[in-house]
C-alpha cells in the first residue's frame, strides 16, 4: 500500500544523498516507447543544452532510410543543471505504419512504432489483466507468470474487529472482536503488500467495467467479475454492514506486527502456526474492519463508489436475474449513505488513503443506478437521476475538486450523467450538460496550464506524487471530453500525457511495467520473491507504477523487513532534477510500487485510446 509502505519496518531510516549532476552531459531523445497513432499529433523531445537549439533531426525507418527531416523546436524549458533545455521534435507527418528512430547528430532515439491506436494500445489495456491476476488472493488464483499459489485461506472465516485507534500507523488500542465472522477470501491485494481495501477495489471494478464499453475483452470481464464477487462478500445485505478492510498495516510496536512489517510470499501466511497473543497472529488470522455498525449509515464516499460498481455490473450483464440482484445491492448501499456529516471513512488508518470528498462518488453512484434502472425498466430511475444532478451541482459549487484519480471520480460521473441527460424523456436536473462539460474542461484546462510550464508537457504536478494515476486520469478525461463534445481542443494534450507515462520523460522510463524501458526493481512482494531481478524474466507485467516524484521523498528511506531480494539500477540519477527524482529500487515504493487504482485508471485510459 503506497502511503503506508514508507514505514514498512519500524527501524531506523537510511540516508540517500541527492546525486550530483553528471560531469558530461549526453543529449537524449525521449519518445513514447510504444508508439504513436497514425493520425495524431506526435512529439518527441531532445533533452540537451543550448548548443542543440535549431539542430536538424532525421527520422529513419526500419531499413535505415530517411523518411522525415526537420529542425527541433524552441526549448520548452530547462530541466536540470545538466540538461539546460528540452526541445520538442514534431514528427506528426509520420503517418505510414512502421518502425522508426529519430537522429539528432550522433544521438539516436529508441525505436518506436506508428500504427493504429487499437494495434498499439489495445494490447496494453489487455496486459493490465495480467497484473490483476497476479494480485488475486484466495483459492482461485491464476499461476500465470508468477506461479501464484492459493493464499490467505483463513480469510474464509475471518473475525471482525472493532476499528482500532492509531498514532500515525501504529495501533494504540486493544484489538477487540465484535463476535462476527465473515468470508473475506478472494479479491485483489491492494498494491505491493497483501492488504485488501473496499475503497480501492470498488474504484478498480468501476474502471474495469467502464473499460469494457470501449474495449471488450473476455479476460477483463472475468477479472472484473472476480472483483465483483469479492465486493459482494464485503456487503452484508442482511445486516446492512459494509466491510472496509482485511488486514492491518502496522501492529502496536510491541505485541503484534502487521502486513507491512513482514516480507514474504502470501501463501507463507497460511503455513504459520500461531495462537492468540503471538506476534504473528494477525499475519495469519487477518482482522476485518467494518465501515459501519449493523443498520447504521455508511460513509458516503464508500457508499457512492460501491453503488456505482454494482450498478455498472447490472448494466454489463445480459442475465436479468443477476442484473436485478446487483441493482438491489447498489440501491441498498446507496440508501445508507451518511450525507448528513461526520468523518469520511476510507481505510484504517485513514492516512493510508486520505480521501476527503464524497460528492463525486455519490454523483457517480446515483448516475449508474439511474442508468441501470432505466435498462431494467425500474421506476426508480428518475429519482436517482435527480439525486445525481443534485450531487453534481453540489460538487461544482464545492472547493474540494481535483482531476480523475482514486480520490476524485467526478470525470466518470459527469460523463455518464451527460449520457443520462441525453436520453429521451430525461427528467429536469439541477445541472445541465453544458455545466458538466464545462467542469470537464476545467479539469483539463488546469492540466493544460500545468503542462505549459513543464518541459515534457505533463499535466499533473509530478513532484506532488501519484503522477501516473493523475496523468492517466487526465488522459481519460480528455478522451471522454472529446467523445462527448466532438471537440478536439485537448487531443494533443491527451497524447502528451500518454507519451509521458510510456517513456517520453527525462528518464526515458515507462511506468507501465513490462513495456519499453520499464522498472526492473518493482516494489511488490510477489514480484520480488517470485520474479527476476534482471528485468529479463518475470515482472509485475501490466502494472502501473507511480514513477518520478518529489526529490525530497528520498532524503531518507526506510529499509524493508528481512527477506527481500535487493535490487537497484542507479543509471537514472543523471536525469534527476533538483525537485524530481526517479529511483529504480526495490526500496522505493513511491516510484516503483504498482497499485490497483493506478493500473485500473490505466486500463480505462488505454481502452479509450484503443477505441480511437
């Protein structure tokens, strides 16, 4: 889990010095390492010094024949002391399917392809399924490239505990059972650890189901169903209880440990012989925490996104009986949303995923409920549509707004609410299509303004962290905006965001694991212990890592628990700036930990891209 992983061992930190700039600067050409769609605007970047200004470039095909020439553009800005300028290289004229390289003097780019969007990016959307298969917990695992084995079988009779109190991550209260037990088996590990969170699982299922609309895939359907089956276990319809979490990150610092304090393969937990009071007891017998007590209200962010996931499932199945069951679950959870105030619940402790908004989630839940009800001829459709409009209006008037990522689902909600507004005989809502479209444009305009200040045209402030998911979120939003409006205002911006994730950045690193020059030292226990440390064998293929982040994130870094295999590649330090760094190191969760929410946002973005 991303935030908590910073304290995966309660031991002293290790200092990492900020590297000095290289004595000799070697110019580099950065490209989208997957390639470019035939008809889109295409840009590469020459990272160098002022002596490169106006330099001539040549594009050659696979046979070495020159097919395009020109001069690099004006610098988009200084990157670092070593690289005082970044120059765009416009290769939009490349429209013939093929494999190419760019040359500027003696500097040569990696090879890249030009092809249809579906040919290039459809396989990447499909590859994300491999990551989710690797993340499976329970008995129904898929051996796949990591030779996965059934894990956490004790979750089938997991005890429910009162939510503990925390000091930062450390538990400060007694672990107290409620007396209830549930089947909490299955689902996906949240990230590089083995915790399971309803907040991220419901977001992930929503993204996978939305991806099916534009890029249907049988394996993706099966994986979305796997996630849905787990969410169904997390909802106790009989008692009106939603379970939010399985497992603890860190123990109490004395009597018992948590998931982040142990490094192992997940099946090792089942092999433990422990009794209550043993230090590793909660590693094998993982506690479950509920978001509410029986019949009480549910935190509205969880209620909204759970309702959305189940309502989308109702829309995505041709089995009317199942569809009605999913709709019933969605409606019941939605009806328990605590919108009257109170603390937002995400996970325990809240700091792991510090969500602070819910209007976007409730808009999304109400929208998908209305669309599902319409498809099933349920007379509650208009009521939910009115709710969606009310929540959308409140979101537009709020100050707590972001762009698409785990903490803000408004772009998804707006896009489907616009579709709802366009249906025949749609009720009058508190918002109009124009206002919803304008808010999508607001999100994109903010990203474009940020990109204008970035040498590599990144729309998310990378130094703030979670760069990949925000970037994929902006790409998704731009594609949805274009489909809804028919406008092309943000087409080039969308391509720039995809390019950044797939290698068109200072480090030439692809944040999509297994594609291009991707991370080799992936911060994932299964990958680290089952996979290759050379980058040529097993990796967490299809997962999306966060990538470069704030340089001060690495002023100190916590060591991992015993048992991990050391892995690092220091070759990227030449390309760090004073504010942003990238480390390919097993220790650096902040750059190298693929996560479910990152990856599912990528699934949706790449599915929309493939659909063209």
